[in-house]
C-alpha cells in the first residue's frame, strides 16, 4: 500500500471524526437543559391582594359555662354510650377498665374507690369541675401526659357540654348548671323615661245661681 492510499484512509477517518464532533456539538446546543437563574425549584405562590386582611390567630373556644347553659343531658347520654366499654355510670357498679363515673362531677381527682390510677393523674389533684372535665374530655393525654387513658377526645364543644351535663346528672345532688344569661331577668327600665305631659289648666267654676 502506497502513501497515497494511506493518506486517503487517514483523510476519511479524520473527516468522519470531524462530522461526529460537529453532530455532537449541534445536539448539545439543541438539547442542552435550561439552567435556572436561581438554584432550586420554583413554587407558585398565590399573592395576597393589598387590601386583604391577614388572618389572625384562632380565637379561643367558648367557655364551657356558656355552653352548659343550653346543654342537653339526654343528648350527652347518647354520646356517652361509647364510654360504656370502659366505664360504669350507675351507682355502686364499680370500675371497669376505667373508674366508675357516677358522681364524678365535684369528686376529687383519682379517688373513685376500687380503681388503680396512674401517678400522673394522682399528681393532677383538685376536683373534677366543669372546666377541668371539659379539658379532660377534649384531649386526656394532652392535659395529663402519662395517663393510661387512650380516649382520643371530643373535638365538638357542644358534644362535650352535653356529656358533662349528663355526667352531672349522675348524682344524688347534681351541681347546678349555669343558667343562660338574661334568663328570668326583669326588663330594665328605660334610661330616659318620657317626660310627663304638662297639666292642663282647670276651667273656672261657674258662678253660683241665686
């Protein structure tokens, strides 16, 4: 093989390489990914109008005393049926998985006879007031960390008030429930009573006849 043929082969190989390099560069220019100006992902965020007020913090729930004024012990008894798996409600029936709930309103915490309370609940102290029962029924484990009670709680304020009204009825001497504001209250006298009409002048008496 002479030098002319060798040059032809080398030239063909060189041309092929040049073509491959050109194709590679062209493909890279066409299909190269777009580089973001800022690293990370772009997340679409809904912009608030300038005139819209920002949402404030959640307001506290209505006091349990106000809810008890219109609570239904009958409805509370229906809700409390789910608690009958762990608790007795009638006098003298004793504890089950949980303590007896007869007379619980006004009773000292962790003192129901025949039940072994956790140290966490014993440390709570005090008595079962309406407010304390409301917090307990809302979320027992949040109120008393370490309690063995697994009840998830009632999120409805109305249901909690009805259950507490029912528990209050389970006693020989129930605690008086709060009354609705304004009930049996006489109407207040108006601040500015209308002025009395001026007295009309009396007509002169007729002269006596002779």
